[in-house]
C-alpha cells in the first residue's frame, strides 16, 4: 500500500515537472520569436539604408535616379542603371512583404511600408512602367500587393513582358 502511494506521488511530481518544463519551453519560444522579429527588423532597416546610401554617395547614380523619376530621357546605360537599382528596391520590398506574411513584421510597420511603396510608385511613371514589365518575376502575393497600390489600369499602357 505504501509503495502504491509513493508511486502515485512520484507520478504526480513527474507530471508536474513535465508541465513546468512545457511552460518554460513556451516562454523561451516566445522570447526567441521576439528576438527573431527584432533581428529581422534590424536587417531590413540596414537593407534600406544600404539602398539609400548608394545613390547618396554616387553623384552619377543619383543623377540617373532623379532624371528617371522625373521622366527625363535616359541613355541605354543609364536606363540599365535605373532598372538595376529599381529591381534591387523591389526585391527589398518583396522581402519585407514576405517577412510580414510569415508574421515577423507587424501590421503597423507594414502599413507604413506600403504607404512608402505607394508614394515611391506614384512619383515615377518610369518606376511603374518598369514594375509592369517585371512583375511576373516576383512572387504572386507580392505582385498582387504591389498591383493593389497602383491606380486601375496603370499597367495597361506599358509594355508588359
């Protein structure tokens, strides 16, 4: 009888230990998720800083980007530069969109990102035209998100590939 009672107490103690262990694991996973979110946010911030610093430190590229955004004519090599830089920006945005979709970017920050994307697209017809030509090269979810930022028919007049 005594060993039966001892076995029950040991079983209860073991079960209690398992429950405590599971609770600690949940706390640790939550902390790891928050740390991962902070790390992703930092990496995204550094990515855009890098993208912004390149033309800021390169007068020729800054001139090309400004002329492209304002609709001035670009030579073929300048158009190539504009497209490469714009493609890098779109890939960065696609990564932000992906991080948001998997829950590593919060709603408030993502809403601000979308507003910045829309403002960037709205100020440059060349950027819109380039997007319309390359959007099939991006994930369907991101393409749909970007298309929703454009006015209806924005890609109808462009040379879509």
